[in-house]
C-alpha cells in the first residue's frame, strides 16, 4: 500500500470487511501493510488511487456507516499516514501492525521473517500489497508492490487465516480468481472470493483455517448483501 491513497474507496471496502471479520470471528487482527514508496516503485505522476468520491455518495454509507464517517478526515493529505490511521482507532485496539517498507527481492526473505514474527500473536492477518499477488513479468524494482505466493502461504502454515487484496487486471474476474487460487495450491478454495466494483475492481482472497471457514463464509454473504446497489446488482459479489 501507499500512504497517499489511505482512506480511498478501496480502503473503505477493505476496512469494512476487516471490521466485519473482527466482530464475527472475535479474533485478533494483524496487518502487514506491504508499505511501498511511490518514488521507488511507480513512474512519475502515477495517480492510480485517491478515489474518494464515495465520501460524498449516500449509497456507500450503508456498508459501514461509522467507518464512512471516520474516513472523512483522511481526505485531508495531512492525515494520510499510517500513524494517523493507527491512532484513529478504526480497527480493534489490539490490532498488530507491521509498518516496515517492503524491500527489493535480495532483502525480502529477512523482511518477511520479521513480519511473521511481529504478527505472531494475531489470529487473522491482512496482507495489503499495492497491487496484489506476484506476476510472471514482475521486475525487481516493482516487486515491493506484490505479495509473493509463498509469503501468504507461510501465514496459513503458521496457523493463521489470511486475507489478501488484489487489484484486478483487465481480465475476467472469475477466470483470474481461479488462476490465483491454483497458484495458492488450493489454500483459498474453501471461502468465496470477494469481488468489489469500486472504481478499479478489487478481489479479496481468503486463506482460512478450518475453524474459520463457516463463519467467514457467512460473514462474506452478509457483506455482499449489505453492499451498495448498482445497475444489475450490487457493488460487491462473491466468486465461489
């Protein structure tokens, strides 16, 4: 993630989902921000995020009214920092945050080990990459924008459920979700994938521990049913 995009519409959807999971599952949350420096990973002038029109649209309020109000302050660039977000108490007080910037691949293994150690007391971990899962054409310079498949799997192997955000390429979402699930070795097959239509489409993949499969699935159904309406359906649906 990049701090300059904090509080945009994609953040609204992801924080609403995490707040629902915290309430439904009664778990301790850990967040690895996968913090990326735009000066290092993006071309000059990149403004992919900063989609904040939802703050002024009533149809978005119903997804999580308290969160919708809380994120209003992050429209101010002065507040767009992880420090301010963590101070705001938007997530549960016992949430564990790992704020270390993602390095290039040669230092990635040590960084990942520090992240696993920092979040070891969490039950549910959210991985928040700037783009999503690694791709075949990923260059070293842009690698901090991605989660490596083995990194996500490590959280699962350590006994945690993990949720990962993925910004959609220009592809069919069902076909793309199937490809990612295959690359995860079936670890994300037991819980539906969340498909959010929010400016740029996003997916959420869940690698669930067995004890969390049923309550997470029920929570996701509720999440989709309560999402804002749009022509032909709702802003959020599920890919089974």
